[in-house]
C-alpha cells in the first residue's frame, strides 16, 4: 500500500512542530481556547491545513511518476485589536525556505516558496495565513 498522501502531510506537520510557536493545531482537531496561555499579545495559536491540488502523471506508464502539488496553509491567530503583524509570522516562514526538503516515510516534499496572506478578522481574532507551496514526486500508483 502506498502512503504518499500521508507522508506529505506528516512531513509538513513535523516541520511545523519544530518551530518555537505555541498552541499548534492541525486539521480536524479542536482547540479549547480556555486552555491556552494568554501572553503579552493575548491568546495566540496556529492552525495548519493541507490544501492539495489534483495529482498529475509525469508519465503514463505503470512504472511512471506522479507529481503532487499544493499549499500547506498555516493560519496564525491573535487577539483582535492587538496588532496586525507578529514576528512569529517570519519565524514560521523562515522554517519553510524555498528549496527546503522535508522527508517522511521515503517521500520527499520540496518547498517551492512561502507567501504571506492578507490579514482578516475572524470572530474575536485577527488571522493571517502563511502559504507554503510544495511539491512531491512519487512513483505512480498502479
């Protein structure tokens, strides 16, 4: 059984877990805000989501290779009214520099680039997303 999808997700999430940022949550997990520490900037937390594109064949033979591309979106939340920018956004982005290779289970994920999204209000929080563009080349599923 191939585990390419899982390997890509775990490689990116593992890298995020190595960064000095508190209160990280991954997709399909709940955050209990009452349990989070309130620092100088109020409550801060990060949620990460994998936004894959359609897998494409690099060659059509059964022994060919597939390319998996997508965005690893990291949303950084802090209390609304505290400020529109935190240096932690740069700390997160620096961990995903262009050309960084992340490997899990024999699958290598390569970072294409990292971008800062537009800030916005969501309920009692101000949020900005950091978009990590990635790709991985794997053996074709056959």
